[in-house]
């Protein structure tokens, strides 16, 4: 596992069903995977272990693939440009030629 630098994180992964980027969220006291990083569960460094087992279980159950922690600021803003781009989805107008 890569060394964590920050104090606040969100979990990101890809949904296995369609490949979309998703983020770990809590809804009605249950963990779910949502496409919006704005709804992501903000996890403090000392809370990571509380959610790690659930994330690993979701990967084993083929709900998500490749989960990892994304560093955020205390206000929830994603720090790295790569992760900002991933959270916003495609940044080009893609039109497939048929």
C-alpha cells in the first residue's frame, strides 16, 4: 500500500458493472458506491480501518474494482488534478462514428 500523506481521504474505485468511477458514500447508515465525489464519505486517517473491510468485501463481491484512497482537504476538496479529472468524468465530447 502506498504511504498516505494527508489527514482526510475518500475511497474511489470503478464500478465493475459499467466501469464508471464511484466513491464510497453513506446513505441511510449503509455504505454505497455513488458517482458523485461530492457525496463521498470523508474519512479521517484514524478511521480508515473502519471502512477498509467493507471496501475489500465490495471488491470481493464484484461490486467495485481497484479501490484506493484519494487525499482531500479538510473541506472535502480533492487535491490531485488526476483525481479531480476522474471525479468529473469525461472531459471531452466523445462521439462514436457509426
